[in-house]
């Protein structure tokens, strides 16, 4: 307290002398919050970003997806064709071609001719019937995996017509297809605008990481690594895959160091700009969420009564305030590009 030193990890005792009739001497080593200076970020720094502009082709693709969502299923008794849908059990095989017990994805729904099931893989299924078995190598994150696919059911989809009735099926407030197409294009462009905003904010973070001379404390980096490793384990486990830390070591190391460094820079900017959030303001945010979702009032209250959830909301709102201020200091130089150019 006297020297205003803030420890950030548990101290390690290096020397301890405690004997009768002598002075008590102790040496403890611990990491402290490093002292560093922020770059001159208030000088209107220019950041280059790209914003995609949606067009009629995007609208047509979205309409096709909506048609598929509202399509009616029609059972197929005959042979499987390109574009048909199947319900099938995907049985994982070992190296000898035997089914591995407990490794079956039951009644999984896929469309032949879409996603992974195109080209040579699709050819294995075309012409088959319900009840047939297909042995196939299917690409997964871990590489090619052998499966024995048992086809349970084959379906075709009857697509609805794109007319006034279809528009009202999507949303009763829409008058006609023109209104639906406008809604789709507006929503899509709004999403693309948000993507540009996200890119701008990420590049602001990169600016601070690049321009700030700061050595991140090792203990904080190690703690964050443990957190990321645990997240990876859960993600891989949910996909039925084994997590191999060595394969992701470089990625985890870099992410951990960047995250810890940004956390310390962010904290300093928040102090510099005197960004605060009172408990009353936070409660007002929660009340606004309830007003928008009145039917879920009790669930929302219960959710934010948990300290962890309330803390996450606090950080989210502080982050929003932070970037609202930083947007005054950085200039977003947007280069517009049609979605056709990346299609």
C-alpha cells in the first residue's frame, strides 16, 4: 500500500528467517501490474475497412432458402436422386471396417448435392433406396472418417410458389413479394453494416496492440491459456473429437497473449476516459431488455440475478461505451465492395 504496488498473482517466498531474538526477514517475489503509456490515439487515426453491399442475387438466394424452409416433404419410394433429402444413421467405422459401438449419429438429416455431399460422395448415394447401406469416407475437422450410412427414409421437397401468399406466410404484415424482397435486402445490408462495424472495432484493438509497448504478465497469460484450453476441450468433446493441445499450441499462445494485453490496455483507456457504469444504469439496461421481451420477464430477472451473468452484461455495456468514445478518435475509411466480387 505504501508503494502503491498491485500484485496480480500469489507471491512466491524466496527467503524466510524467523528465529528467536533476531529480526524477521522475508523476501517474496510476485508479478505486479506493469506501468505503460498509451499511444496518442486521440489524433484521428485512419482505419481502412471493407463494407460489402448486398444486391438482388443475395435476395434470390435468401428467397430460395425461405422456400426450402417452408417446403412440404414428399416421401420417395424409388431411387435417390441429386437434390433429395435423406434421414440416415451414420455409424462410425474402425480401421477394420467394423461399426464402433456408441459412435452412431442417429437419423441425421442431409441433402444430397449440398455441402459435404457433392461430387464423388454424392455419387455413392445416388440410385440407392431406403434400407440400403453406403460405406463412405466423410470429411471432418480431424480428416476423413469412415462411416456406414444406413438410409432410413428418402424425401423430396415441394417448394411453395413465390407470390403474395408466400410473402404473408413469411410475415402476415407483408403485403406482397416486393415488400418481402425489400425486407430481406434491408436485413441483409444491416447485417453487413454490422460486420463492417465489427471489423472497424477489431482494427482499433489491433492498433492499440501494435502501438503499445507492454509486456503482458506471464501469470495472467498462463491463467488465460488454461481457460482457452478448457473451452477447446468442451468444443471438441461436443463434436465427439479428441482435443490435441500441441496442434493448437501456437494459436492458443498468441490468443492468450493478445487477450491479456488488450485487457490491460482497455482498462487504462477506460480510466483515462473516465468511463463508468452505475448499478442504476445497469438495472435500466435489464429493464429495457424486459420491456422488449415482457413474456420472458421472470426468466430474464432470474438470469441476471446470477452474479456472473450480471457481470458479463456490465462488461458488454462498458465495451459499448468504450467504442462509442473511440469512434470519435478513429476515422473509418470504408471501401465498398459488391457481394458479387467475393461470390
